[in-house]
């Protein structure tokens, strides 16, 4: 599945997103996993901007993906 298709599919989903799919989307926008503190995964891009998402059972709530995508617009 192409990343654009994955983003479109996940954007309209209300169910939690897997950490691996979120990581693929984050990588597409230039973010990589910087560090983990407890359940909070911190993604950072090359400019130093960061996005923090709580992860439970390898899933991220869909609202955090939506917030992340809105910040990328």
C-alpha cells in the first residue's frame, strides 16, 4: 500500500492506529522516533519540531494521528 493511500485510509478511521503505521506516516513527513519516556513516544523532524503521542498496546488513538496530520498542513 502506498503511503498516500495509507494516510487517506487512516485519516478517516476512528479506530486506534498501530505504532508501525503511525511511524510510516511520521517518516513520510520527515519525523523519526527520537526517544520513549514511559508510554509517550517522541517523534522529531530535522528542524527539531517534535510530536508526542501516548502509545498503549502498540496503538495510538486516532485523534493523535488526526492532530499530527493537521499540523503538517
